[in-house]
C-alpha cells in the first residue's frame, strides 16, 4: 500500500521550483568539496509541497563518496542526514524533506539507490531528484528535475526517472538579497545595450538547443528507436502553432519601424552625451582661464609691491 501511495504521489508532481538559496548552497558545496575534480556532490532538498507543486526553499550537504570504477559502490552518511534534519526541524518546522540534489551533470546508476535512502525521510510525498549544474558556461537554467515512475515491460516492473518541469522562483526577501549580490557581480563598464544583446544571444542559443533536441527526438521516433509519446507530440505541435509567420508584410513593416525607432533613440542618446561632454569641456576651460587670470593678477600685484 505504501508503494502504491508513493507511486500516486509521484505521478501527481507537476513542477519543481528551486529558490536562490538552494543554488547558492549547492554552488558553495561543490566549490568546497569537488572543485577541479570529476566528482559530484549530493545533498538534501528541504521545502514544501502544495497541490503537486514542490517548493525547494532550502538544502544542506551530505557526506557522499562513490567509486568511479565500480558504480555499485557508494557511501552516503545517513546518520549525518538524520542529525541535520533534527537541527533543521528546531529552526523551521514547516520545511521538510522534498528530495535530493546532485551536481550531475547527468543521471548516474546510483541515483535510484540514493532515492531509496532519501525516501525513508519523506512523509506522504515521494521525493524528487534535482540535478543542479554548476558549470559556468551553461546558458539555460541550471536545474533539471525528475520523478521516479514504474514501467511495466516483459512481465517485469522497472523504475526509471521521468522529467518534471523545473522553475527558478524567489520570495520578495530572496529577490532583494539576489539584487545585492548582483551589484557586486555586474561590470559597470558594460553598457545596458551590450547586456541586452548578450541576453538575447543566450536566449536564442538556448532556443536552438531545444529545437535540435526536439528534432533528434522526432528522428529517433521515425527510426523506431523511441516510442511515440502523444503528449510530447501535442506539445511540439502547440509550440509550432505559436511561431509567428514572418512572411507577412505587416509584420516585416512593424519590425522595421521598431528597429528604426530603437536606432533613433540610441543615436539621440549618443548625440546628447556628446553635447553634454563638450559643454562640460567648455565650462572647464572657462573656469581654468578665470583662475589663470586671477593668478596672473596676483603675481603682478606682488611684483609691484616688491618694487616699491
């Protein structure tokens, strides 16, 4: 009965929201333990679950080791996990275990066994597995969430990880803290236009990556390597239906007008900055000239006094 309840709870998971505190804690955990190596770090996610939506608001690291040569050998200190949970309950009773995280960046053979260990500390809700990619060159969001599902095939039940949508969310206090952190990270020499262009390029590269992934999936379905999932095909069709038709004259004209307006604003801004700079230069020269004349008059007056 417990397994059936856990399976139903797992299937009811709609999405996973990861908060900035979790991202900072995981990054700090990785840099302290596994930076410069091929190891990964594992920890526990704390938070709440409402209506199938998981909110991972906090986390803590767990001592973890695994044998790179033998994937079946690993060590996770569950005694440390129990002690940490007791201390966290004293601080915030509402935060409970909702799953575990790993820096991956991919699913490993031991993850299902780690799932079984963490499941003992979860009440009424099956845990989620979240891979948090700490690599700095990643353009898309660094989180990928999974749930465990059972598949029946060849008279055997097999468990596997199924993808769950993941989001990055924050409360008002967290947003303020992140803004203060970003003030120290942002480069003041980089203009706003350059940062906007960089963000657009990052978004386009991520879109290209996702479209290539969709294309590879469809090709594998055509070759018979993967089963056709009607939900995925329906979502792809919805995405294609949302794409705008760029061949219409009205849309092309609107894009040109918008681009011209933006370039005009940029040109006027540069022109105004230049005029203000020239105005300041002229004022400086005038003030410097006045000071020079006053000094000359003082020198002449002193020389006349000395002659007398």
